[in-house]
């Protein structure tokens, strides 16, 4: 029997053995701690342990499983709370108490719960990998579709159990594969977490992941199947922003990965998500949410695995034809776990002590996002939104810089905005999205033909204001001509009235795209009216005395989301006021 030779934190070594293969899942010690092989030579096999190694001693046995580290996939995942290696925390709490015991063996899925299964195949039907053979209601809002694993051979159904109630391990059908082997089909399957699940083809990313947050949807939009990073220092609102996106984005299922975050933050997530009513379904938000909680006091190796566990669960539901949004909070803690493990393995460090393979690991994670046609023929997507926690808000550190290379959407959180209570604290000048052109067709067809032009004009006003503020800081606002003073006032309306939102206001916490467009259109109408008035000799003070800046800032509260016709009334009133001010017909935007 193979035995432990040395222990260094979560790194265990076994000497003079050829029993194990690379990435094989093994059990270490008398407590049978879940572990994975990460290095193999003719002399030493290196293993990382996903549980605490306190009390582990040389000479204890190491037993292989012959299979890679895998996630168990089946009904019962939604609403559950897992640790980084897909052990259900509620079941662990019942088994070992509030403090998770090492070596606790518990199934990832509830093996006693019965599901109302409806078979979608009959004897004689052909079944290929990725095709559905039965369905069951997993929650009131998610229908679980059991698919033939991509690892399986195609074949012919020779027997079905009929509709009824079954547990995840019950055989509901039998398949005779093309090679003549007969296999039983249950409600669950296993998949190696470090291997991306295959799809039939990748589709163009051309529709937005609508979040209802104006600074995101209009200034730096993300596409379904896209990737985004939210970098920000301590207290800038990364977790709050991800909570808001999880609640309001138009994904079917949310996978929230708390990777190395503080325990009290994860507790807040669990409590908030269970109390929140999903605006899409009227049910608790947890009915379409999976939570992976791997807090900073849990074993560091499991933190590294939690990212892969989360993305595997997301790909599984994507293959059913659902649109998934992953909130990874935070990828910096994941990178720190890589750094610690790399140090214990005595690998050559790169910048700031991170391993040289940090960029490739980050790219592997974000590359598993995408909008695809599944093996079963339906469309599904995985969108990844990863928080980054650079120390001291230093965006030049390795994790932020390497993440920036592999994502196409960058929402930079600004400490000064956060401290000024500007929510979301996304800096509109340092943030960007490379999806804007890809989404232009969708916005033109589904919101307004001139949506992109209106958006660009608003962005230009913000850019111009940024340039002018450099002059103002040096010489004061009095040196500016009237048209530039008016631009600064209009930019303030955009910043405070449009980009800033109130997460606790019923009409401002989520704003439909059509209302966002109408708000921008009205602000531009005011800007063009004011420029026309200035050309006719009206002073900035006289224009400001009309009170339209304050009205525009308040329209996000004063015009409910379900009454877009009120914008026409505002536009007419504005036309009349400026017509009276200039003594003639005023231009419209």
C-alpha cells in the first residue's frame, strides 16, 4: 500500500510509486481526505489535499480512485450550498456540526429525495450524447433535463421505467450502445471539473445580458456568453455590484462562487438571497441560484478547485439550454491560493510571487464562457463576471493586468466614487466594453434605431467633461466659454441623474432598456435646446434658472418604469419652456 512520505501544508508527497496518474482523485490518510494528484515523477508523486491536514502523519495510506476530480451533476444542485469541492454544507452541518470535520463523506446530491420524472424517450429510440432522455421539476422555476453524458457512446433505448417518482441513483432507462454494451441511465452523471464540457458549435455573441444598471447597459454593456471583470479596492462595492447583477440580470440561473471571501460576506449572501423575491418569477431568488461558499478560513487548495466546480455546474445547465451567469468573488483570492500552492511546491515565482502559469489559468477559466449550440441542439450560454481585489486599488498588479487581457468588458470601480456614495461606483472613463459593436444590431432592432448614436453622444459628453475638468482644476470654471460651461452642467446631469442609481428605490434599482434610452434622449434634448439658446444670446444662468437640470436628475424617480408615455409630456414641456425663453421656435433633439 502507498504511504505518505512528507507533508507541507496541503501538499503531500508519496515516494517510489507508479500507482497514480496525473489529476487523479485520491484519498489521503486514515480520514480519507479528498485530494488530487498534481505532479508525477519516477520518484515522487505530489498530491494537493482539499481538506485540512492537521494531525496527518507520514506513513498513513494513500488510496487512488482511478478517476479524475469530478463533480456529480443531477437534480438537486439548484438551491443548494456547496463548498469548493461540491460537498453540500447543509448536509455537512448535520453530520459534523458548524465546524466541518475532515474526511466527512457525504453525497453532493440528496440520494433520498424523490423527483417527479417524465421520460422523453421510449424503447427503440436512438440517443446521442447531449440528448435529453427525461425531465423533472427541480424547483418551481427550473426544469431539470437529464442528458446522456458526452462521455457516453450513442445507442438505442431498450427499456424505460415509465413516468414516476425516482431518486437520483434510480435507473430510469437502459441504453444499448453501438458497441453492444448495455448501460443503465440514472438521473445523474459525473464530469471532470478541469475539462470543459463540449458543445456542437460556438455562436456569435450578439445579444446583451441586460442588467438594468444604466452605466453597464449603455456605457459598457456585456453580452450573453461574455466575460467581464470588476476590479476595485476594499470597500468600493464589488460584492454589492455582483449581488445586484445576480438579482436583476436576465440569466436563467445564477452560480455564485464565494472564493476566499470573508465568512460574514457569504453569510450575507445566503441570508439576502433567501429573502429576496426574484422579480422575474415572484419566487425566492434561491429557486434559480447555486451557491459555492469557500471562505477564507477554509482549506486553500479547495479555494483553487471552487472556480472549476462552479464553471462545471454552469456548463451542465448551459447544456440544457439555459443562460447562466457566474459571479466569481473574488478571482484574486483564487490567484492567491495558486501562489501559496506554488510556493509550497517550490516552483520558480514570477511577478509578485505568483506562478508563471497564472495567465494561462486565468485564460482557461474565462475561455469556458460563451454562447453555444449544445450537443442536444438547443442554445445556451455561460457569462462570467469575475471580481478582482487588487491590493491598494493598484490596477497594475498581475491578477488585474492578466484578467484584463482575457476579458472583453472591464468595469473599474473607483474609490472616490464609492466614498461619495455614487452607486454603482463604476468609473465611466476607465471602464470599457468590446461588445458594443457586436450588440449594435440588437439595440437598433429591439430598443430604438438610433440607440447607438444616442449612447455615443452621451459618452462623448462625459469624455469632453473629463478634459474640461483638467482646465477647471488649474484655472477655475470662469475661464470657460458658455457652451463649455453648459456641457459641464449637462455632464453633471448625466452623472448624477443617469449613471448614479439607487438600489433601494423600486423604480431605480432596475431600469428597462427602453427607459434608459428615453432618459438619454431627454438629456440630449435639453443639451441641444441649451446650445441653441446660447447661440441666441441667452446666458447660462438664465438657462439654469429654468430648473430643467434638477428635473432631469429626478426623472429616474418621477417617471415609473411602466409609464414611458410620461417622457413625451416632459419633452413637450421642455420645448415650450425653451421656446418661451428664446422667444421663438426652439430645436428638438
